[in-house]
């Protein structure tokens, strides 16, 4: 039953999204078990997730195979409105982002004093990893559905999720 609910949540989050606007934080994260060896972009066997967070608003996540500029720009073009303000790290995949709107590059070493901190998307990654830790491992096949469940929870965090799940899964609206 939980898997069927996650499948429904996967489709609902993809359909209800719309385009993000305003100030948007972009980042990529790596999900997977603890492995010996390299960390970050060089880590092997981890799932790469690209995320966009509208400040004080919604989040959109997507599991990607490779972090290429072309793939990132395609997702950004589909999911954001032109003319938005983008906050990213210094990853070179974001270099052509200026064609969609204003682009601020935040350096992790120097930006902890400035207003352009990307704590929103980093906070979402922490939230997602905290929830996934409770499952004690998720297969790569099912990982996108678990991620969309977390995205749905985050986007509807101020609402009664139990009633929303009942309506989504059973079509039931409680009084």
C-alpha cells in the first residue's frame, strides 16, 4: 500500500509543480550509503539529485544520471520562470544560467557573512536525508518515488498530510 501511495505522490508532484519564480536556490546532492573512498562529485555508486527551491516556497527535485550543463539547463528552463534570481554554488554547470535571469554565485568559503546564503536548499537536503535514514536503505529503482514523497511532504508541510493522503489514495474527503 505504501508503495502505491508513493507512486501516486510521484505523479502528483510532477503534475502540480508549475514553474518556480522569484528567488530560487539551485544545488545538487548525492544520496547513498556510506562508502569508503571519495566523497562529493567523485563518489561512486551514489544517486545524484538536482534540486530547485523557491525561497519561502516550494521545492522541486529530480534524480539525474549525469551533472552536465545541458541537462541542468533543460530542467531549469522547464521548471522556472525566465527573469528569476538564481543562487548557486561555483559549479561550472551553472555558467550559462544568466540567459534565464540574474545569477548570483555563492562561495561556501566567503558567503557565510553575506545575504546570498543558500541555506534553504541545504536545509531541504538535510531534511530529506534525515527521513531516508529511517528506511535503512532504499533501492536505486525505488529512490525517485521516496524522494518525491519527501518533496510532497515539504511542499505541503503546513497542511494536514493525513487528509491529503486519504484524498489522494482513496478519493475520500473527511469532514
